[in-house]
């Protein structure tokens, strides 16, 4: 009986040691001089098209700064940065006659959340 116990204990020890075996460490990454890799180059037909480049017009006022962004002459959005407060975006609606106010340009579904208590 003690021989069986000794064999069982040895098998358990081998199984546990195999479970804790570590893989060899990966080779160190080469050090780079820049923080991020450069962006890939644009295709030739897109790189040569100056109309696809956004045109930004900055309008400074006493109480806020407006940044109008146009692509191919069409107004895409206006970023309003008030002197006191958080910036917000004005996005033209489908008709182009009214603006929709948004806190960000993200169009994903947002669940309403309110701060009930703050310490």
C-alpha cells in the first residue's frame, strides 16, 4: 500500500511540476527612436486629391472659438470651444438648415447616465 502511495505521490508531483513549467521568455523588442510608427502612405489617387483634405476655418470670438470643418466645400461639423465650459460639436442635419448639438463626434448609442452623488 505504501508503494502505491509513493507512486501516486510521485505522479502527482510530476504533473504539478509540468503545470508550473514556464515557457522561455520572448526575445526583447528592438528599441525604436519614435513613439509611434509613421502612418502608411495614402494611395496615389487619394494623395493627389486636394479636395479630400479637410478645410478648417477658425473663428475667434470674445466668449468662444469656432472651428468649421469642410470637405469638398460641404460643412461637416463645427466645434465650439467656450471660454468657460466643455467643448461641443454642431453637426448639420440632413436638410442642412439646422444643427444638432453633440458632446462628441462619436455616433454610437449612448445610455443616459447621471451623477447622483459625488464625494
